[in-house]
C-alpha cells in the first residue's frame, strides 16, 4: 500500500511555538485580578489531626480565603481526599490551603496556619504492612487479620501444581523495585476562575485527562458537569503523573469562595513527595521449566505499594504476569498494599516495568542455570498467534519472537564476547523483552471538511506525545491530501467531544481510529451530498488523492474544494464524527539488548549501548515513534541504575530534589539503536497501535541481565546501585 | 519576612564595615545562598554583594605563588591560562563541577566558604598547601587550607571576615597530581567520595619525597589524609606501598551513612580512589622534567 | 512591594527599567515583570536547566541569579535569538530532528547549545553532551537533541530562517 501521509517523518505541529518559547504552559498564564494559592502539607507520615486553627492565617496581609478538609466532604475518583480529614496518612498530604494576593503572602499565610497533630506509628514497608498486627493505614474499614490490603486480583490458568510436578526444575526468586517519580520537568499547576453570573467554573490545568478532571471536579465541588469547563493546557511532561486530580479542586474551591481567579503552582519539592509517584513492589516468583527451557508453570505473588490511598496497581500487575511468553499453567495473586507513603499513581506502563524486571531477570537465571542461551530461551517461549494471554484473550498474531530476534540481531548478539573480560572494567550484554496491552478506551473525534477542501480535526485528547501530528497524517491519508491541508485542534471539555485520558499508549490507537472513522463519516456525507448532482448513487462516489470521482467513470471528477463547497450548500456542513470504545486490546511487544560496562572496584554501571526493537503495527510517524522509544528507554535506564526515593527512619523523604533524585543526564545515555517492526495489526488506524509504554518495560531487566553477564552479580533489587555490586563481588571473592 | 537590604561595596574596607552590621551575610555567586534563603534556612537583614570588589577578582602570579581571587568563577578556572599551567588539577576538578549554568555563576570563594563535606574545589587546594587570604575588622590574615574547614558548613572565618583570595605556592618540581571522584551519574552528582593526591618524587624517580592526599565527602569537612601521606613520604614507591597508603587513607576516613551511600561503601571507595589517584599522580610525576 | 528599587536590564538587545525587590531573581523579572515566559521554572534550585538564559553569551541558571546581579549584563532569552517570525538554525534543527517533545526543557536546551556553538562552532559529540549536563530532558533520551545540534555545527552563525507556516 502506498501512502501519501502515513509513515512520513513529520515534525510536530506544536513544535514551532515550543522552540520559540511561545507555548503557554500553566505557570505562564496570568489572569486579571488573580490570587495565589498556597498549600499546607503534613510533616508527619501518619498522625491524627487534633485541631486546626486558621484565624491567624486569615488575618495575614493579602489573605482572602483559607480552607481545610471540611471544604471537601468527598474524596476523588480514586478515593484520595483533596485535603486531609481527621488524619494524615503520608508526609506531604495536603491539610489546608489559602488564597492570597501574592505568592509570598500565600506562603506566609500557609505557615501561619496552626495544626496540632498527634503522631501515630507508621508503616512504610509493604511486607511489614501485610503482617498481622501491623499498623493500619485505614483502621476503620479493614480486616485486622489481613491488614492494609487495598485490593486483590487473582488470575489462574491450567493447573499450576500439576505444572510444577511435571517440571524438571523449579526456580524461586524474589525481586524488589523502589518508589520513583515520573520525572516530568513541569511541576503540577492549575488555575481556576468562576463566573459569578452563571456559576460556571473554568479550570486551566496541566493534565493528561481533562474529561476525567471534569468528572472528579463535579463530584468534589458538587457542581453539574455542564457547569465545569476544563481546559487542558500544553503539558510539560507527565508520564502518568498527571492522570489524577492534583491541585485542580483546591484552585477551584478557592476560586468559588473568593470570586476571583486563583493560581496554584506546585513546587518541585512538593511535587516529589505530595503528588502521585510510582510505588514500590515486592514480587515473588516460582517458575517451573522443562530441561529445554520451556515454561510449564508460574506462581506469582505480587505486592504493590499503593501508598496511603487505593490504586489500580494490582489489577494491571496481575494481567501482565506471564510476560510475552506462553505459560500453560499459571496462578497469580496480586495485591495493592496500603502504607504511609504518598498515594501511588501511574508511571509509563504502570506496573509492567516492575513485573518484567522480575520475570525477565528470573528467565535469565533459568537460562544460565540450564545452560541455555538467554536469547534462545526467550525465543522458545515467545507468544504465538492463538496462545492464551491474560484477560481471557488470545494472542492475535505471531510477532513476539521476531521482535526478540530483531533486537538480538541488531545488537550483534551472536558476536558478543563469550567470556567476561578480566580487566577493571567488565563489559556485559543482556537481553529482555516485555509487553503491554493497549486499550483504546473511550475515544472520539470530529472532522470538518472546509469549503476550500482543507480539513479541520477536533479532539478532546490531550496531545502529549505528538499524537495531534499523527492525527493530521491519518486525516490527510484518509482524504489523500498532504498534511499541510489538515489542522488539528485540541479542544477543551466545552469545545470537543469526550475522551478518556492520554494514558496507557491509547491515544494514537483509539483516538487515531476515531479520527479515521470521522474522516470516513465525512467522506460519506460528501458523497451523499453530491450523489444527486453527479447522478450516481453515493456508494459509487470515490474520494481519494484529494479528488472526488465516480467509480468506473474516468474524467468525471471534482477537486475536494469544489466538492466540499457544493456539499456544504446541500447539507449545511460536512462534519464527520467518530466515537468508539469497542476496539479489542492490542498487544505491544518490545525487546531490548543492553550493553554495559561495570567497574569491578567501584560497582559503577555505565550503559554503553541499548538496542530496542518493538512491534508498532504501523509507524504513522516514525520520527515520533523513535522519540517515544528512546525517551522511554531513557526512563528505563534511570529506573535501572539511578532513581529511587530514599526515606529516613522518621518516614521523611530525603531526596526531594533533582540533584539527589538522579535522573540520567546528557552524559548518562547510551548509543541507541531502534528497530520498528510493523506487523502485529489490530483495529488501530492503518494498523497502528500504542507505542509509548512498551519500551520502558524491558529496560531495567536488560541492564540487570547485562550486569550479570559482565561480573556475575545478580541484582534482584532496583536500582542497581554500585554499592550492591561491590558488596556482592566482595562476597564472591 | 522582611526583605533584606542589598549593599554593593566596591572596596574591601567598605565590605568589612557592611558585614559588621547585624544580620549581614556576604554574597558572591549566590548559588548556595539563593536556595537557602528561599527555604528560610537563612534570613539575612543585609546582603553584602561582594562582586564589585576588584581586589577579589582575577588570577595572577605573585611572589608567594598563584593568587586566585575569591570571586573567580568556577568556569574561569577551566579556561584560565595561569591555572592551566600552575594548578591544572584545579581546572580538571572545575570541569566536573555541577553544570555550565552553575559554573558560570558560582565562585571558588563561595564554594570554599559554603564548606560542604563534598566541596569539590577544596581537594586540589589541600594537596598543594594553598593558603586562604582573609580580611576582617582586625586586618588581614592567612589561614592554611588544611585549617580552613571546621565542620559541616563551618569555616575558620571569624564573624565579619571575608575570604579574599587563595594563594597556591609555585608548582614543585617532579610532582604529579591526580584526582578521582565517584558518583552515580557521570555529571551533576554530589560525590560519594572524592580524592586528590600529589606525589613529588626524588630525582631518580623512585622515591616519594613528598605526598599529599585529600579526601572529600568522607568526613564532616574536606580533609588531608595524614596517615596516608606519612606512609608514602621517604619511601620507595611500589604498588604495595600505594596500596598501604590507600588503606591508611581509608582507615582515617570518618564517613557517615546518608542518602547517597553507606559508611562502609564510602570507606572502601576511599581506598579504591586513593589508590587510583596515587598511581596516576606517581605516573604523572615520572613524566615531569626534573 | 516594600524594598523595591528601579533597575535597568538589557534583555534581547532592548533596555528595560523595572522595579524589583532585593531577593527577586532574574527568573522572576523575566517571567513576571517582562512577560518573557519562554524561560521556564522547573526546580528553583539550579538543577534542571529549564530556566537557562545567556548572560553575556554564557549560559546561566536564572533561578540562581538575583535580579540586582544581572544589571549591566547582556541577557538573552529564547525570545531573543531570532528576529520575530523567524527561527534560529538551532530552533529549526530541533524541529526537523524531532528533538522537541513536551517542550518544557527546549528553550533552555537551545540556549545551552547556542552558547556552545558560539564558542566552539565545531564541537565533538562529547563537547555537546558535556554542554548539556545541566539541562535535564525526560522525554527524548537526548539522541535527537544531539543530532539536531550536530546538524548545526559550523553553521549557526548564519542567518535565521523564516518559520514555515503550516
């Protein structure tokens, strides 16, 4: 199939404003008469709120309003209170908020709010938290015999005990991953203003999900949805960290009480410990294999730290536990566990990177133990078409093996040094794979064909990764015109149709398909409008390559502009709509080979090269897809070797800044090689599927496996700290 | 919080007078000061901006040695031809200091006066017996770099005193210098351990005539490793001797466990990095023309 | 505000007179007083590089500079590196190479790159990486940023290009 727009390397449509510094992010916006919001946060990991006195703060210069937990009788959609009521359950939990005329006045007023806390014992470790007698984070509603269980998910297939009985070898290992921040560079920010005449509230915010924001705000502020307009702003990075409501309800409530616009900017420090970072996990795997490496049984017990409030970690964790492999007998029990930590949010691919770190590390252990090449064991077990995958589906295509093999080939797997070098610096190579299920969710788009034949696309999906540019390519392809003839507008909740949030790699897959369907709808309307004039039934009118013609009648054709202008006369307007929620899951498989250098004396790990392959179905915009792969892998490198939250014995976060929470810098990145495979086609536009999450999934495991190859140290706990390697090496001496 | 008053003296005596006032705080590059003020850790009533004081700027050679004005920016240390010749180790360390954005603001005097246990720039100065030039109400005085640091964020400066310059003695013959630093990231990282070393060898190139070893991030202050130095001085340099000296440095380190690394790891890395720095310093000393 | 004094700043070749407080940062003056919001605030502690501006041609973290200290210096922000309606070759290269994703680090990143190329028109790969250690990017993994800067090596002193209208 020849394409005119799909598959082209099109620069981001929002790029010119971004490189020029013209893009207005939340912090850049100022409204006339705007007040500043400030938030008081708990210094305790767990405490009862005995008393809050706000009278002093109220009298401070410039202060217009002070609110406490009473302002919000209900919690948000995930069960997280906006301001703590009666108890604080993590350090940094918001307790009260103020609105004042200047930022400094707001800050001063916050420190004038007096709170008496009665500190309580706290629990921070997931394993401790599930023991009998553990401190309970939510004492009112829990089973004391099984404390702090926020959610359980179980999945079963076959007979796992019979599987272990039939296995030649059984391996049992436990893996751990840390709390990490998503690492977006733009801190959370929101503005709100209420129109006193209509009682309508407008909220401008840096969010991944404006319609979900609207639903949560309607509930929290007790307003009908029609009275709330959420305007999703350009987002300076999110990676799952801006899925949920954050300071929007605080800005909204302060705006309502004061009748003035209110802006709330979260500081970098507060963004570290008081928003929704990615939670820790402990994963126990018991795996039975045949001598030839075939997997026969897997029992997994997964504990995900959900922090102080409920989350969705356990469900997704359970659904991914088999990895991109055939596992005939399987039993997974997955828990979300409460601790006195921040409420855990999403991070690119949710718990898939955790689970795959465990699975892929253990698969490496198995391969080495059985004397099978780590590549070979993966190929032998790779999912094929028709294999059951979790969630009651069947694998729709055979592609996993090719993805894994491609990564290995591109990395020169067969030529890699077979023995570990003896010098101070040891090189090693490791491979890992991973998968992610892409769910389209509620997706919609409008497409208008203008009288001059240009095309306007409107969606309510937040454009994080350049999806608007891909939408332009999809629409251009549908009409057979160049990308320059298409504009894409991200509307807000008043001006665009409803969409789920921009998460889980769903936007290009789901909303992209909605755009394609909206284009088809518009083409149908054009054809109907013209059918009488052209004297042929609508289904014989063909729209392609920017022209409208009659099938089988050469010579009778109109330009799109002529057709659109006439059709507008007949129909008023050509407005195509696409809305869907019914696409089957797409399965996205990624594989990576990491080459590392390990300093035997200091334990320092440097990732020298990272080869990434991935099935993307169809790369609508290869440049953008490569950017997703490289960016995700970069986050995987951070997850693998340098990022973690570090707490002291009092439960206080110690590394609440970008020096001590170490994200990889320009000199910490390897050479990347990216191979895109365009084979596993699902219901997405032109066969495309989500691409953003999968490439983070295998990275940490590939690095850990490379470290093992280099120095023979098996790290089962992320990040792979130099100190851990040195300790293990000296133990082995 | 009351906004502080900003004073911009143009001479040292004006600055000394200004600093005598209540709540006066000296300011140079301000890269440590601004975050501390914003966090409320310090609440100055008067900020004394030293940047207009000509006497505190520039690098030049004097009879005592190389004089580096305290206002010299970290970025300038990288490019300065005199530093490149007289103390290339300082330029090396400056190159790994934070980022260009910070190196263009931060000053050597500010980094030393902030007196962090990890103060990068202190190490090369400690191993060349540099001296701090200080001016206060009582006039001028000199403080050996080895006496300058007194504790975490504490120096030997008396209230109201200003660090005006660092004086580095003329380079010694047959001397090699090296440093080693360990962090997780390859840049923008506060070191777990930093080591600088100099070795002056005998004319036959075999014996260590004089040795200096300085350690960072393994004690409340950057400090010399006297034991390691004593092990080396006067001895035939062998790989075994260097190992012993490295062991000595590790044994006299006083590291703590903090968010960046454990005490045990820091001590072990003190040994590893001291050995690396000494080996390199010895190698370089052999390359120097006698 | 109490304690404000009038200060003169030279930004992007223009002179401004602004009243600013003694602890006000250059970042605050640029963003809040002059409306030059292309300079971003990501961490407030000099660790992310989003607030990078050029001071006399050298990159500096504007969150780490008191306004009073910037008086008399030639300040360049992202808004000032190309004439209105045009793009600097680096801006153009960032677009064409896919070096822009969320765009929050982009202004600071481009200014760091510009300072490097102005000083060293043909930098090595290592020079480029070293020049960017103070500019965190969480979206791209840096490869496309390096490609964009490399493509400009030796040519940025040339004229800026017209913005392509899409």
